[in-house]
C-alpha cells in the first residue's frame, strides 16, 4: 500500500494537460478583457462617422 501511495504522489501524468488548460483559459480571459472595451469604442466611433456623413449636404449646381 505504501508503494502505491508513493507511486501516486510522484506520478505526473496529466500535469501538462492541466498546464494547457490554465494557459488556454488565461488567453481567453485576456482576449475577452481586451476586445470587449475595444468593440464598444469602435462602435461609438463608427456611429460618430455615420452621423457626420449623414449630416453632409451636397449642393446641386
């Protein structure tokens, strides 16, 4: 029994999987944190540009 517990304690199978899961979660969190505010700013900017274009009057000759 002692051998099995010692073997279990030193077994590192699956540790790489946990590392990749944590790394992937961090990348997703970083992406969401950056792009959500960026999207809001881009939407505001595009609405401002659209309003400016709509307010332009073209004079007929």
